[in-house]
C-alpha cells in the first residue's frame, strides 16, 4: 500500500533528487523528471509503501518504491544505496526485459554503472548498513532523535505518544526539505484488480467504489491495468474488499441474468455491467437524500478534503469514455440488479532482513 502525507512527500522529493544525482554520476543524461537511455525517455518516479521489502522496482509502472521505514530509520547514504539497487533493476528491465531479478544481467548492470558490490545484494540489514556509513553526521543525529521519539510513541500514555509522533514527523520534515507541517492524517493508495488491459467490468467497479469515500482511478501501465484507490487507511482496505467482491459478484449476476433473460454476447455483457453500476449509483444517490442536514454537510467536507488530498498523488487526471455499442435490454436488466446490489461483510482475517526486489 502506498502512503502520501507531508513527511512522505518530502522524502519522495529528496529521494528523486538523490536518484537524479545517481543517474548523472553514472553518465546518464537527466532531463527534469525523466532520464534518457538509448534515445528514449524514462520517468524518475519514487513512491513510498508499507511492506516487507526495503525497496522494489515496479516494471509495468516504471516506479521505484521505498519502504516507509527508511524515512525514520535509514541514513541518507543508505537510502542512496537502496535507490542504486532499484535503479539497477530499472536499467536491467530496459536493457534485457524479463530476466531473473538478481541474475547475471543485473550484476553486469551494477558493474557497468559503478554501483558497489554490496548494492547488488538481494537482502540488507538496516542496522548494519547504517553502522557501515561514516560521515553522515547530520542524518545520524536526526536518526537518533527520531528513534528516541518513536520509543516514546509506544507509550501507554496516549497524549505522550501522540506528541512524540508529531515531533518525529516535524524533525523529518526539516531534515528532508526544511518543510514544516501540522499533524495530519496520511492518504493511502493501493492497487487492486491488476490485469493486462482495461475492460468494462473494471469501469463498472470504478464507478461503484466512488460511493465508499475513496477516490478510484483506472491506471494503465505497459501491458497492465488496475484500479488505484486512495483514501484513509480504513476506507482503502474496505474498498479493496469491495473491489474483489464485485469482481466475482458481477460475473455471478451476469450468469444468473443471462440464463433468466436469454442474454448473450460481449456487447450485452458489457452493457449489463454498466447497468449494474448505474443502478447502484441511483440507489446510493437516493439513500444520501435521506441524510440529515448535518450529515450532508459533513459528507461535503470529507469529499472536498479527499479531492484535495488526492492531488498529492495525481497532478493531472485524464478522463475517457466507453465507446462500445450498448445493448438496451441487457443494460436495463443490469440496472435492476444494481438497485438491489448489496456488499456482503468483509472479514479481515519483525525481522530486520528485508528484501530489495523487482515487481
């Protein structure tokens, strides 16, 4: 899951600056937010995530991911090493496409661009890596202060814990970009329903998810399409459940309606899926009309904040419309199913050696 708040944004900007410096030192031309390699331009994009690895390279989206823990626990020089490792995966992907993650080609790329031998390793112990770096004194002082504050943040005294967390974030903001911020809730983003190409079912699910106080986006990478869903941690987790539930439920409803109404063909199926979304949207709009005035105002505030927060993730969004022919009868049947659609309840069922990977 990806995370966005003032602290992570400051860390992302600093990391992208490090990445440009690494690329230039490796003899690769850098042009603002892209680098040039073999006459093609590639994006310089870093995201922050929560997970079991220190870093990863996501090939379909040409993104380098850094673990959120690095913000709090790693010296700048260690962050640079993780970036070098993931950049090596990036360059290996460009040069060789699909090869073993830490195979011969990867090692050749590390050697060619002058990355140290330890950068090519598949695992990293953060404490050992921090200790092996000398001369990173400012980063070291910050790290020690943040570690002490994080220990206080585990206090059973909720007021003391909250103050410690705020102070830790303020320190990191000054360290990363000299950029201060008040306490805030981060916005989370996760990817669901990853498939090779966009289809009408994912469009229908996108439309339905908008009613769950999240911002879904249909994201298309190279030979890859998914739903990127942003919002609070709880809402994104819920949206993930809803998306996976609908992925199966829409097929079930289609099979049921196909037999009952004699529907057939891809055009009818696509129209049915869109009809379900339209019916559910109508149902939700009616239910919101019954809200109290206080709840209506509260919803507007929440929705506006969500729109504002989402701008941290997406600078520009483009919109596309479905161009397929519509089957009126199938759409009408789907609309009826959408009016009665209910989402069944979800059940959500520390090592230091984390991995450096390619996704």
